[in-house]
C-alpha cells in the first residue's frame, strides 16, 4: 500500500522560504515519478514540478521556475521568495511510469499541507 505524507506547511511572510517534505512508503519497483501540485480556494489543481525516481532531473512549471527545487532522494519542495499568490494546499502525488502535468493521471496522493503567505 503506497502512502504519501506531506509536512512542512504553515503561515509565513512575503519573501520567506519554506520547505515541504513528502515521505513515500510502500513503494515497489523503480519506474515512477513524484510531483507537487497546489490548489488554491476556488481554483483548479495546478502543477508545480515533478521528478522521476530513477533520476534525470526535475521539471518545473514556468510560473515557479527559479523559486522551487525538487530533490529526488528526499522528495521535498523548497520554495523561496514566497508571494501571497503561493497560498494554497500543496499535495505530493505519485504516478507509476513517467511524470505528467495532468493531476488526474496520478495514482496516489498525500493528504495535503496548507501554506499561507501573509503580506
């Protein structure tokens, strides 16, 4: 049984940094990808970035390039220079196979962690 547990969210100020973690358990095999999505109130779930578990680097949404970093071995999301528009629930997700920007292709999801950026 695959389980994903996010942590590290909270209330921060504009310009602050925050690191979210996603602990995956129950994984078998090596052909899968992990991703981070965010969902703000009243909005669609939005792709932030993804990485393949087997390596090959990470990919990021254009809107967050330069502000987000994903590391495969720890599956965390480092967010720098946070803005009010970054306020959302952040989810990590896993797909067996290659990564995708489409949230509905992912097989497993964490419970989400709230990030609130105050101005």
